[in-house]
C-alpha cells in the first residue's frame, strides 16, 4: 500500500527520515511537501502523488490538515488516514497568522521559527533537543514562498468538525501528551466523531511525534494498518 506522508509547517521529508525505514517493509512511502495557499490545492498534490492507486495518507500539524482534506476529497481511494496534532476546527482568528506572515515577510520568520523550535518538542535537552535541531534545519531551507503559502492555507482552512462522520476509512490519530500546539483532547474528540478511528496518546512527546519517538509512531501505524490488511 502506498503511504503518502505530508510534513508539518516549515518542514520537509526529514520530518519522517527516521520513521520511513521502520515502515518501508510494509508500505511504499512517499513524501509530499505542499506549497499551495489553500488546503484544497494542497490535497490535490497528495492525491496526484497516489497516481490513481489506493493510498494511506499521514500528516503532522499542517500536514495533518492536508491529509484530512485529501482523504475527504478521495473517499473511495483513500484506504487510511493518519493525523498527528491537527484538530478539525477552522482557525479561530486570523491575527496569529497575520503576525506570522508579517514576520516571514520581514526577515524570513527567523525569530518566529526559533520560538517554534523551542516550544514544539517535549524535552529541551536530549532527544527533544535533537528533534528541535532537525526542525531548525528544515525551517532554514523552507523558503519564504513556501512558508507564506502554507501559512495562508492554515489561516483559511475549512472547519471539518461537521464532516468527520463522512471519513469512513480506517483512521489513526496520534497525539503527543505534551503537545502545546494542538491539545490532545481535540484529537480524542475527533476520534470519537469518526466512524472507524483509533486515538493514540504518546507520553513524553510534543508536537512532532515522528521526530521525537519514531519507533512508537511506527508501531502504532503498523498495528493499525498492517493488522487491518491481514
């Protein structure tokens, strides 16, 4: 089965560099890094990467929103959905995204991205420090155009709370217990509103589970989807 992985805001394939080898025996893994200013266009990039074949789509944060949109846009083709740290609600306010856009336009968002790096992981040291450093490296090469487009897509994303019952494919919602960007309670509630969803809470983990604890993420994915495939 093809597994399409969609990284978080400002991230690229390195977000899944450690996870992919753990999944490769069971999945044809592809990474898609959308750079369109709206979620529908980002989702089309994912669907195009499936090349007409059945697929499972996984995404983290921004990528989780894209993954959900792709699954909804290809209900018959998407055989599975994995969301990490992306609640289904629309943005509550434009203000933080307007501030982020201004920061990106001013200096590439250097200070804003450094603040994200410090807050995005569970531990300030050890494996958390390593994960934060990977985020810093990805953000440094993201480019202003992609940052602006992804920020716009996040700001204008549709509210999908009422659409969750339509997502009938097997789904896995993975949240870090210490996620300060998206509350675990939102993931648990989302799982409860979906027909076939499992919720997994990872202790001592922040907003980037595939960086902070790839083995646990891989175990959860394989338990959900390899088991389901027989």
